[in-house]
C-alpha cells in the first residue's frame, strides 16, 4: 500500500513529527503507518466487543 501511494506521488506530512534527511526519514513513515494500522485494528476489536456486550444486554446498537 505504501509503495502504491509513493508511486502516486503521495507524501507523508506530519505536524507533530519532524523528519530529517537521513536514513530515519525512510523508515519513520513506515513505522507510523504500521502503528496507525495497529491502532485501527485494536479500536475495531474494542468496538465489536462493546457492541456484542450491548447486544447481550439487549441494548440497541445503532440508529432507529
């Protein structure tokens, strides 16, 4: 996925992290993307668990 974005000319811009022109410049965006993916998967897992618990308690999980 990152290679495809790179070929399309997409560049990672971060307000909170500063990248220097050294070897870390290449690895940091990959590490940040992996960490973001981990957080997304983890959040999805927690949301599914909470929704399942709500359903078991006969609470409504959505809009009417």
